[in-house]
C-alpha cells in the first residue's frame, strides 16, 4: 500500500468546506509549498507563476475532484473556483505565522 503523500515534511494541516460558486485563494506564497487532498466535490484551479510580484507566463486551468492530490509550489498564484460543494485537506510545509503570513497578492490579478 502506498500513502497519498509519502514525501515532504508538513507542519500544518487544515480542513476546508466550500459551497458551490465560491472563489478561494487568489494569492501566492513566497516560500510555502501546499498540498491538497480532495475528499469531495470539484474545483477549477487557475494557476500562474509570479516573479517579483508580477504574474508571468501562461495561465493554466485544471479541474480537481474527489480523490485527487496535488501540490502548489511557492511563487504560483492560485485561485479555486468551487464547482460543487467541496471538502478538502490542505497541508503546508511551514506553519502559517499569523503575525507574518506567507500570503501575497500579485501586483496585477490573473486574467480570467
């Protein structure tokens, strides 16, 4: 048997419940890698690299659904459009510091 995540060191875990038609995220992390484990539902994920606060390169869209596991690397702006009621686990490779969270907004938003 192989685990869902058998690599990395995860310091924080969060459970999210989201209703259809919500938008979550729309930010990036300078140093934090995130892993997501989809338990229920479907989301459309919009991704774009960020360098020095500027979005660069192509915008990619992927759909994730129950059973999917995926990573978002530092410097990747990510927005989740909830397509169905969704339950997921979010893992961070560094604990979120409430006094200095590693959450940043690109200087210009990703195009739709």
